C-alpha cells in the first residue's frame, strides 16, 4: 500500500516539508487508542532468533533506524513501533542551529536516492535529552557532532559537551566526522586529529563505572589506505566499532536531474560501495570490531549482503523512505529464513 498509494502522493511535495508532515501525522495517529498496537502487529517480527548481542548490548533484532531521520529525538517511540531493533537520534550539536539554507533536501527518483545538505540542523543536545528522559525501554544511539561555527581545533570540546549531556540517556554513541555538509568536518577523519578526538572521548568514557560503546561513523569515500588508518585508530583508542557508511560526495552513474546538487548522496547508488567498505574493514581487521552497515539498503537482500560482508547490525534511512516500513519486516523475515 505504501509504494502504490502513499509514496506517490508524498513524492508530489517538497521532501523536507513531507518529512515534517509525516512526523506530525505519525505522532497524531499513534495517540489514537489501539493504533500503536495495530502498527506493531503489522510490522514487528518477534522472534528470539533475531536477537543480537553486539558491543555488550542486546538488540531485539539487527535492523535499526540510521541517524538523520529523528534528529531531535521527537519520534523515537512511534518509530520503534514499526519494528526497528534500535533508533539512532541526531546528529545533535551542543547548541541548536538552523543548518544550511533551504532548499537543502532533494529526491533523485530515477536513482532511488536522496541528496541532502541539511548541515546538522537540530535543536541542540539539551532539547534532545529532555525528550529522551521520557524513554521507556527503547534502545537509543546518540549521534554527536560539532557546531558549524566551532573551529576544528576546538571540535573536541563540542563532542565532549554532547557526550556528557547524553551519557545517561543513550545506549551507545556515534562520533560523526564524516558528514559532507559542515565545512571542514571531514578533515577530522585524518589520522592524527581523529585519534586525538576519539582518545579524548574514550578517556572520558572510562571514568564512568559503566562506559558506553563509542562508534565512529565513516565516509564511503575513504581510500583503502585511509580505511587501514581507521583500523589502526580503533585498535589504538579501543573504541567499540564502526558505522559504515555515511553519505557520499560521489555522483558516479546518476541519471536524475538533481544529480549536480551539492551535499551527501544516500540511497541505492551507495549500496555496492558501502558493502565494499564493510567487507574491507571486516577482512583487514580480522573481524576485530563490530560494524553497523548502512547505505543503500532497499531490499532484504541488500541487508543480507551487508551482514554477510561482516556487519553485525544494519540501519535504514533512504530505503525506509522509498520502500516504507514493510522493508524492516522483510529484512527480519529474510534473516530468519536464512537460519
């Protein structure tokens, strides 16, 4: 029903406006008595064989929602009803910011893709914390970044602010240095500044009685040499793992009229490259750390390929928009079928 009736209507309107409308609509219908239970019945797959224990956390199933969809932790409860095993909020920054000027979100329908140059638009970490205080048992990841006006030499301070504020309200952290939409952010992926940033956060983490897993989200545009650096950095800093991958700045093979828009590309064109990065990291590290696979998952088979390449968990974003919530159920069913 989603692809035949709902998506064609939604795709007639501006993508960012549709996003906000959809949030309001899902929140509204979820307040109607019985609707939440119906959604769970339709989409959730409850089977103990789907459970995964990764970096010390037990996930009810391995399919999560990637960061960027529920930036401000406004809809994590309602979204979890659709069958996600975990929800990643953010990217959040210490201070709320508007992000880049609109129009900043573009559909590439012929390519089953999206280009965004949102620029970490969010209400700030404190607002997210207030909403997360209402959480009752939903597994949450906290994706953290720096404010646009913060120079890279002071970036670590922004990440620490977000880390401290979120610590008691999320189950794991994601350090985002790979978005192409904040000026110079990707320079933090270079070996020396990245090692310093992650080591500082890990040192802070280890002062807690129960440290939280810290993951690094990386770009798909890294070279093999840079990926080998990532493996070394994880070994040095002893962080928990990697999310592979963020959006790409590549435009290779695109057909859509919006293909020249600036920003990060997500969706089907990223399927192969993100899986290649997962396989490379898994093989070259000898499976030394867990990987969450994200990028171009539009079918159950796409997810299975990422799991087979070495991912422990997967996340959806653009595929969720194009395929609808039935994709979550299809992936979990396919995993069970393969057991």
